[in-house]
């Protein structure tokens, strides 16, 4: 694919130069309906760029495939099988990933250094956590992600666990042995979820630690607004392998409130 393409920017630019206005939200109608004081601070460009993906950049059938093309470009750039975007932060994405692996009362192995959005996901879903202890670094006085051995032991004690979730990098910047943990999961036919909220930069430089997709993880969520340059709440799901059905992940994401029509259409075409 031609990685210099930017389908969303192109569609947005066309939308603006055609002088289009939709009958859908947002109600500010490209700044016209916004308070002048807000326009003075934010600038009209913020409103001009605030356009729905469907009924705006594209039609309701997504016949121009604007989002799909952008997601395919990103998937290729970072070696994922499938990528789709969310505007609800990794706080939502990680919950959708958890729900696509385990249901109420089912067990999920989770590194104890998980973000509070993971804990919220447990409370909302009723998924039962099996906590896996991080590694204490006494010299630096901080915790590193749990080891491969710790996940192996947790699976041995809870073989019915539906999969595992690890946070990598941690907010301190340390990365897990993702390939090792993925191998532990896959030996049992179970998926590995990686909360890679802080790892948007990892796929883009060879000297950085291996990131989730290259290490064989099944799904990872990445905050583009953290170590990437995206706007606030920009988050991405990446899928690898075939242990997680993209349609199931998309439906869980939809259920939680991030719309993902493109991936539903995409997987529909895929059969
Ligand atoms: C490890 C980890 N996971 C998930 C999140 C949630 O990410 P977001 O801010 O994109 O909702 C955070 C946020 O700081 C985080 O540190």
C-alpha cells in the first residue's frame, strides 16, 4: 500500500472544499452555530475538522471506504492483521478487548499493575481476575511487568482461564517479555491481550523494544494521544493471529460505545 496516502485527511479536505453541511450532528454546523467566544479561542479549524465518519466524510454505507482504507494503511504500517480506530481512549478499548476474550465469571490472568480502566472493566463485566504479580525492582524502587514464568505458573494453577492481559510498557517505561508470555498463552490455545496504551511509538524504530503485534500478541490497544501525536482520546485496536474474532471484538467495542461500522463491514466482506 502507498503509505503516503491519508484517506481521512483527503476526505476531510474534500468535505470542506465542497462546502458540505450534514443534517447529522455535530450541531455547530462547521462553526456556524458555535458561540463566537468559543470560536475565538478554539479557532474555526477545530469545528471544520469535527465531522462524522459516516454521513460526513463518507456515506452511511461507507461506499468510499474512507475509514477502512485508513485502518488498512495503519495495519500494514505496524504489521497487524486488522486495525480499527476508537475515539474513546484505551480506557474503553481495553474493556472491549477483555470482553472479547472472557465473559462473566470466567477467569482472565491479569498483571497486577493493570490500569484502573482494566479494574473498571472487571467490575462492569463480572470477569474474574487471576492476579499475576509484577517483578519488584528494589534498586529502582518500582515494578516491572510480570514475567513469563509468573504467567506460566498462573495458567498451571488456573488452566480454565480464558486468556491473559499484560500491561507493556508500564507507565515507568519497562516492557514485558511479550513473545514469552504469548508463547505461554498460545501453547494452551488462549489469547494474549496487551495494554500498550503507552507504546504507540514502539513499531516505528528498530532500537525500541518489540511491540505486541511483532511479538505474536492477539490483540493490543494503543493510545495514539500518549506516545503518538493524535488528538485526545485517540485509541487503536490491533489484532494479530486468529484467536480473536474481529466481529466479536467490534461488537464488544460497539456495545461499550465506540462505533466501529467499518470493521463490521470489513469483516462482513471477509465472510
Ligand atoms: C497502562 C494504561 N492503560 C490504559 C490507559 C487508558 O488510556 P486512555 O487515556 O487512552 O483512556 C492508561 C492511561 O493512562 C494507562 O496508563
